[in-house]
C-alpha cells in the first residue's frame, strides 16, 4: 500500500500544541521542506524535540514554537543559531535543555516504551537545576549509585529526511552518519519521512543503510533538495553561502522581511526555484 | 616558533600517557592539531577522527582527507564512548571558574539570557564520564570568572560529580593551569615563554594558586615544529592565537 503524500498533506495532519521530533543533527539532513511547510501553516504552540539546527531557528522565526527540548541549537559551521538566540533572549520560548547523552537516552527510553533510562550525564551540572522536574534514581544493587532518570522523549510526530525511500515507507540513508533518526521514528506515534528520491528498489548502499522500517512510518514525501540548506550527504553538502545569507538576514527586521519575501513566501517549489536563482 | 606553536604542544601534552583512547579536540584548529600532533609524536596509540564520524587510519593535515579509515564513530557511538570513558576531550568554554566549572550555554540569567550561546551540548556528560581538559584561546577575566552563569561542565566543587570525574588541565594562550591543589582549585602550572605570572593573575578573575617556583611551558621540539607545519600548512593556528 502506498504511503506517498504531498508536503501539504503531512502538515495538514498536524495540530497546534503537538510535540514534534525533528531528525538530523545541527545543520545536517534536516527535513527542511516539511519545516518550511509548517512555517507557512497556521500551526502554533509546538513542542519541538531536536538536536537543533535551522529547523528550530525557522520555526522560532515564524512563531510556531512554545517549547524547545534540545541539547544545543547550532548551524555547525556557524556555531550559534540566530533565530533561536533571538527567541531565547526575547523570552519568546520555553526551553528544556538536556545534555546530548541524556537526550539520546530520552529517545532510547521512548523507543523502548520505558518511562525513563538512568545515566550519569547531567549529574552535578545546572541541567538538574534548570529542569526542576528531573528526578534521580538510586541503583537497587549494592553500588547504590544515584543516577539521573531521563524521562522518555515521546512525541506525537517525528519528521525525518533521508536520501531514499520507497512508497511503502522504508527509508535509507546514504551519508556517513544515521544521526538518531531511527530513534525518532520509534519514539513517535506517527512518523513522516521526506526523501531526496522515491525508489522502487534500494540499489545504493549496503543493507545496513536501510535505517527506517515501514512499520514505523505513516507517510512518505519526495522532496528533492528537501534538506536544503542543511547537508544531505552524498546528494549534496550544506549550502554555506545560503546559510551565511540566512544569518545575515537576521540582523535587522528589514533584511529578514526581504529574505522571507524572497525565499519563504511561496510553496516548496517556489523556494527551490528561488534558491536556484 | 610562535606562541600558537607553544599552545598546540601544551594542548598535545594533555594527551600524554592516555594510551589507546580517542583524543577528541572540539572547536577550532588548535584542539584538533593537538590531538593529531600527539598521535604523530609521543602518543602514537591515540585514536583521532576526521572531524566527523571517521576514525582515521593515518593523521591527515587540517582539511585534508585521510589516507585510510580504521573505524566508524557516528554520533550515537560517540555519545556511547563518552559514557564508556575511553576518550579524553579537549574543548572550549565561554566561562570557567576556579574549580573548573564551565559554561557554554548562555550568558546572564538562564531563564532569559542576555546572550544565548550553544546550549550545554554534551559537556555535562563529558565532564562526569571521561577525562576533560580545556583550551581557552584568549585568557581574560571575561572567561576566568568567579562564578559561571550556568554550570554546563562540572567542576571539582560540585556534589554529584561522581567517580569518573577527571578534569585534567586548562591550557590558554598565556599559561597551563591544573587542579593539583588539596581542594582541586585551579593552580598555575606553567607560563608560556614571554608571559609573566602577573600577566596571568591580571587576566584571571579569581584567586589562583601560584607555586613558589613557576616553570616555563616547554618549547616545541624541532621535530614537533616540522610535524606541525605539515599538519597545518596554512597556519590556521595563528588565527586562533596571533603572535
């Protein structure tokens, strides 16, 4: 059975107030076409779970975010994400700030249907102070060690971008790093995968590159260039010039209006045409 | 020989004796050069990466592709390795206090920061799980503060730091610091050539333990300088520490 959808079908099925996990890492293999579509929608008050990059930034820029759950938000080659900074410094969003390892354990817990997983990461740091709901557990064995009980990062929806997918929802990464995408798929009630190319048969890459199983996937969208301006190795690298332009656009209200008008006022096709110049 | 050369070698020295573990240099050219220089000279068993997820079989120059790959360390396994502990990380910090608490999260009140920085990244877990050293390219009272705004990396005075907490050294453009004091507060270990003890004290915003005799940071050997030139032919290290 085909699960192929259009971008607008995916976003049309989301609701304000949902918890949305976004795959990739920093400014790498982010489902930006889906993120851009959320920016165009009337959705709001989202809780966004992400190893954050410009996905978080753009959603903040368009006022879609109530809370960010993340260990960082970065553009990688540009260390600080400008819109996330603005949103934090203006007090526009709530922030659940976790250590990276804690964050992964939260995803693992959710993927295994566990309420929490214990770890040392976070102990002794202000992560425990700024998240007053975090609890610790004591090992029931003779060591008696106290550990952080990282709560499961369950989510209503996961949005991922992979290199290839088939119409049944199986998806493949061809770059060097799977990131934590499979965990998002397993931690979510519904998972939508956008891909560079829909294929009828997976002929590239070894069997280990089939990261996402159709049993975890609700819908698939073909969005060539759908990770732009983040990287999608080996199909394309990060568009560093565009990323710099994005950064520069955030320096004044005027420049942002111009940038948004030029790139983000139409649909995904308009965006891709504007990028191609 | 430049100040940057001295700094790279002082950073590389943090990895001496580490054996067959990952030397992870994070942020900037000098941390990466330090790991690679150590591996190419006095610590040949170290593992190093290409800056992404490849463990390189040889030790390429900055920006160059490795001649071969000996392992795969995607983010999920890198996060595992932190918890496992067979890794020594050399990383930056926006603020550091006397006990080695570090901040990379934000400046100002966390609830509405004056300046949002990266977020804590993996630093809380790094500091309680694997050996950690810091590289500070500009030693100043803005970095060396009495109290960090948000404890991202865990210092020696924090309850809960646990049994694997192991802060080793802080290398700066002026000096090498360590925690070899009874209460693990920061101590001046050596000053770089051309730097006085006063220079360091004036640029440190908290009381620093100064031993009776302060040594000079050791100079790079000729062999190390030759290796460094081949690893960094475009002299990116000088951009981090101008002479």
